[in-house]
C-alpha cells in the first residue's frame, strides 16, 4: 500500500488534554478533570513506510561522496536515494527467504516520536514527508504532557513473526503498556493507522499466548481504554497486488521495476494482500491448548457463500492475468525465470486469461500459478506459506473479528476513486519489468468502471474507498456493530445542527453492511457516524465515515482531530449523559477554527470568536480568536 506520507495519527493523544482550548476558563476546567487526564496516555502504532529507518553499518558508496555511516537516515533520505540508489537499495532490501539484511548494510527502525514525525526532515523535504507533526502541535496546543504520548515504531519491512523473532517487538509493546500504566496510573488509548492496525491485531493474538487465559481480558481492561482504527485494511488492499507484480514507486524517484524489487523483498508485502470475508482458519488460541495434531490448522475453511457468490465479497476479481499456454525460446522472453518445456510446436497457443479472486490470492492459488512464469513467484509463495499460513500465532490473511476491547472506533475516508482490480499481461521486457498493467478497475461512489471509462456491472458497493483501501475492506468493521445502530450524518464544517440527519435503532443483520437512507447536498462533505444502540455490556463500537478523506492524509484532517478530541473529552467526563458525544452542533474549539467573515465584516461565529489583534498578525482571519473561555462551547458536548 502506498503510504509514503502515510499519516498515522496517534491514539487519542489529545484525550489527555485540558478541556479548555484557550482563555481564562481553562485553568478551572483543567482543575476539574486534571486527575482523569493525567492518568490517560496515547500509544501510536504507525503504518507501512511510516517509520524512519537508520543505518547500522559503514558502507562505502563508489562514485559518490555520500556514504552510509551508523545512524545515518536510510528511510527516508532522498539525497542519497538520488545520488547513490544502489547503495541505498543495499540498506533497504532484505533477503526474500530469511528476511536478513544485506551483508554490507543493515537498517533498523528509529525510536521515539521523532521516528514518525517527519520521515525526511529538512526545509523542503520535511513538510512533504510530514507524518503527524500536525498532531504533535495539536496536542501541545491543548496542553498534553510530554510523557503522555508514546510512539511504537517498528520495522515495517518484516512479517509479523520476524518482528518478534528479531526485535522482540511485541514483548516491548507489552512492556510499553505496562510501563505506561505504572507511570500514569491509568490505561492507554491505542491509535493505529493502516498497517499499524494489522500489527495491533497480531499483538492481541500474540498476547493470548503470553498471558494466562483467565487473566487475558483483565489485562486488556487494565491497559487499554479505547482503540481507534484509522484507515484499517481489514480485508487487505488491491494495490498490494499492483506493487507486487508491476511495482509502485510510492512517489519516490525510482523506476517501478526497482520499486517492485524492493517491495517483494519485504516479508510484510503479503500482510496487505486481499482476503475473502468468507474464509477462515482454525482458532490458533484454542489450538494452542489442544492436544490434537496442529499440522493442518493453517488450511482455509470457507463457508458456502464463498462458492455461491462471486468475487469473495469483493467488487470484482482482484487479478486478471494473461498466462502463456506454453513457453518457447522466443515467446514472452520477459518470463526469464520460467522453466522451458520441450513440447511440439503444435502445443503452443495464444495466452490464456486467468482470473483470481481474493480467496485465490490469500490461499496461494495465484502465486502457485505464476511460480513457473515469474522469478518472484516462488519467493512470494514461500513467504506466503512460511510467514503467514504457517504462523504459530495467527494467519493474518483472514477476516477480522471484533477485538475484545471496551471501546472501538473505526474511522476511514470514503467516496474517492479506488483501485479494486487489475488486468496484467507480459510486457516483453526482462524481469523485473516483465508484467504490465493493461487495464484497471476502479470504484467511485458506488459505481465500477474501467480505466477506459466503461461502466462495469459487478458487485457494486454502497460507496467507494479512500483512494488506497477499497470500501469493502474499510467497512468490514461495520460487522462489529450490534443488532441496532444509531446513524447520524452531519456536515464536516462547523454547524448549528440544521443539516444533521439522524436515524435511531436501525436494524443490523450480523456480518452485513449498514447502508443509511439519507440525503446528500451537492458540494457538502459529511461525516456519517454509526454507533451501537444496543451492544454487549461494557462494550461499545462506532464507525465514522468521512467524505473525501484520503488514506494517507486523513490524519492531517482537522475534522478527524476535532471529532477524536470531542469524543474522548466526552468519554472521560464524569457528568456525560450519553454513550457517545452529541452530533447536534459543532462550534470552534481553537483559535485556528475562527476566521474572518468578509460578507459581514466581522469574525465568523461571533458568539464564540472575536477580533483580537496580536503583534505579528498578518491578516484579519489570524486576529480572530476564541473569546475568554471555551468551557461553554465544550459543555454542549457532554
């Protein structure tokens, strides 16, 4: 998945904050809730390609003065990438089979918040590679303490088991939760973005094997207050297939072939492959305590719906690829790694177009099919079976069940053009450029069409994805909602509640989507909230769909930051009157939310904002600031 400037916000970092954004009323409000706020912490689990990697070697790069020395930035140092790409690749790529470093260069993830704030710090490159620098500023503005936010960076190139085997990542993450509990006196809020959600899921399963069964739920209750899943690829993403076969440069100045070589060397490349919603493996937790033979517990068990419905619950087949029926010396010379079979000329024929569903990708059928036609096929099949199907903790290529946590908020963007299927053919070029994309299938606002513009009638969804992850994968968390759901649709901008639509107690069938029957005004961006009306005792689930929020930039969205802050402020308020924060109105919370209304020649939201010039202001809107206290504004959200 492309996450070059993936935005991985943090786990409710701001929920630890003082309720008053600014003004004289802030101290009184902070005093009222300081004890609760002081106990909460936020733990951030970043996504793919969202952690800095630093060199742990001395590498002399020929023909350039830019060598790699210990602690030099590798991911991402665009200067060395441009001037010494071969050296840079040595430090980035892993051995495909055993996931070890290149003999001449090792790279390891950086630590702390700086590892995920800006990937390539610099006057020009810093803003372009900013991850959640905006979030840090937001937290500081609201008064969050420095030791309240903890980053949990990891080597995003490794498959899950290797994270633990090489770096003891999950042991360290467990210790982080326990240290934070002792330090702050209260549980943590987990905020994960994109692949970080897959990492957190694996951690929860790994934890089952580390803690006595009777203490597992107690540990979760003591250490995790809420879980915010942002842009989670719960059923995978089709773009991982494109990166695997033809390469995806992630916006870097490298060729697609080079990007493919690098991507396929990472064991994590399989972690985001599309999976079927109808196929599962046996529960690893129960198998761990069983005396039965574990030899075949990796195999898929698909329900009847997988074979009666089309496309494994996806909008279309993920891959449509031309495979030559037989190979000759001059036929498809791009397939240089294939085994040459001696057959009569009469046995040669035109290529066959084969189609593969999400199940056939995740169970290895596709990779077994192309193994003799592509040099990467056997390596990918080995990684799939060794690091995923045979993982001793969890086969991650299975649909998620709701984690056993108290509060879960699933947040993602919708209604952007998202790739859901591809047509591939031999390109006639040597490896790694031996495949080319001949057509792409997109989803957009409930419609499917090809790159040429033709409308396709297949499994159209209620909406489209966030430009990276398809809608059916993002919205899988709707299946975690209870039997009755309250649905609210409200404008993203500050509003007085005139355009808010509410449907209460909507019936929800298990394992099915919830589609609201609500209107949309042109050129208005909405947030649609799905919240449990009935849920298990002590559990609550909510899903937020944010119109036009891009996968990589969603965490920079002021709308998301505002909603997260209000939800957590409401959640810890001792006098809250409802299970979730009200959506009836949205007013300014910070000075940045105030602006100048040129039509009325005054600050907008005059009940909450006023003109107050300070030295250094360069325009009228900058001089619009909140009035003395924001306590009155926040009291509306209790």
